[in-house]
């Protein structure tokens, strides 16, 4: 059916060539951690693994309840994006953290960059009692809202754009439903999963476009769909997880998936050859592990930790038991080698996607 609605880079090994405002120069990629309770974003240099700046959104004119939730970064690192649940905005900023554009959206949540087109897809936060049943399509170059696409089900939260670029996938927090959305015309197809409530939090697509993984928080499972036919995801299997699986990410070689388990304070590693959990990572630096992202070279995994006593979807938090942290995991060994202190309620994490085919994971130094 058609649902279209009209609408206005870790180490020195991670250093990449990016183009800066003053011309071409060597610049290390950056990671962005949204600190939801502080209305700040911690900015990490991926060559030194240090927080080099904390962007205070109040200094940009936003309120203490702006609630930054998710970040995405352009492949060349020149621009990055952040959703502000409380302010109802998606911001585009340059590497110097100047706002260069924005779009107004009701309770914007997770985002996904299109791999080839000038497009940013945005879903909704659960912050509102009844958020819009639509995803937004935004032209990244000038932050123009192009369209909103109806997806029928309530609380469209989990989101990813297929690496082949034709479809976006979105899933519901409130129902055992997900949809494929054809980006050219907004045609959607609904997929329903039988059984007890699953609470789909986030999606990840394999680099080859064959598999779609969904974290089922209340179902304590990673739910796998076959997307060989990108228009019609087909349920393939359920993989038991520790309590509260929250966000997944495929490694760039597609051989494993890492999943944060928010309620168990662990990270699970799943083999895509056997579809079994091959390692469960635990560390004192974990505390409600939330967001997850890879370095652009695929060698390190970054996990944000809230350290809150509130519920998984309490977007106004303010129940900190410790300050937020960012744990840095060596993908090859599954060991935590660094824990950085960031802001309160560390939520979404954004890193640039790989610019070239990354090497296979190897022991970190």
C-alpha cells in the first residue's frame, strides 16, 4: 500500500583523510555521544580515544530538556546530525559544531543515513504518549523535509536503511510489527510476528543486504529476518539474548553481530555462521549499555552507558546512579580496553561509516 504523505571514525590506524573547511588536511574521525539528561554531546577523537569537546546545547539556545537522543555522521566527517526529542528538531552541524541547518519534527528519535542518496531517514521517540505513525525523509544537503510516510503501526522507533539503498525498514515499540518502505514512492509492506510482545528497539542490516536483525527488548531475543527480497522481510529465527537487548550492529565483514543488553549490563556477540552467541562481554564500566557503533576501520566497538535507575524508555531520566560512560571494545578480542566518562544518560552514538572496505578485525593496540 502507499503511505506517502507530502511535507515541506581507535588509534592511529583509524586516522582518515577528511576535507576540512580550510582545504584538505589529515583529520581523525570523531564519535558523537548524546547525553540526554545534560543536553550535551560528548565528542571523541578516534585517533586518541579522548573526549576533545563537550557541546552544550543550551549555549546554542536550546533548553535543558532538549534531550539529544541519536547521532549520525557523514562519511567524510564534515557534518553530523543529532535528534533533539524535547526540542522537536533534527540538527545538522559541521565539524566545528556550528549549526548549519535543522528541521522541525515531533519527537524525532533514531536516524539512518542513506548510503548513496542525499537523504536522512528519521523515526520517532517513545517520549510522546502517541507519537506520529510516520517516518520522515529529509534532504541532508539543505535539511528540507521532503516527505513523511505513514507506517500504520504505533510508535515507529527502530530504523535502518538497507545498504542497497532502495528500502528503509522501521519497527514498532508497541506492536510486533515492522515494515519495509520503498523510498522512491513510499509504498510500504507490513510484517507481523506472532507471540508475546517483543518491543522492537532497533534494527541493523547486514552489509550484503541479506539479513535484518531486530532487538526485541521484552522478548529477550535478537529476531532475524531474511531480506533477500528487500520488499518483503521474512522471519528466519530468534536468538536468545541476555535481558533487555537494545541496539545491534553488524561488523563490516558481516561475520558477527554485537548487541547491547541494557537490563543485563552485558554485550552479546553473535556469529552469523552459526547464529549462536559466541561471547558475552561484561565489564565494570557497563551500566545500562544503550547505543553501539563501530569505528570506521571496524576494529573497535563503542558502547554508551546510561548508568540510570529509571526504565528503559524513560526519556526524561534524571535518576543517575553514576555519570555516563563510553566503553571501547576491541572487536577481535572482545575485551574492553578503555572506558571514557561522558555525560548523564549517554544514549545514541554516531560514527562515520567506512569510506573504503575495512580490514578484518585484528588485535587492537
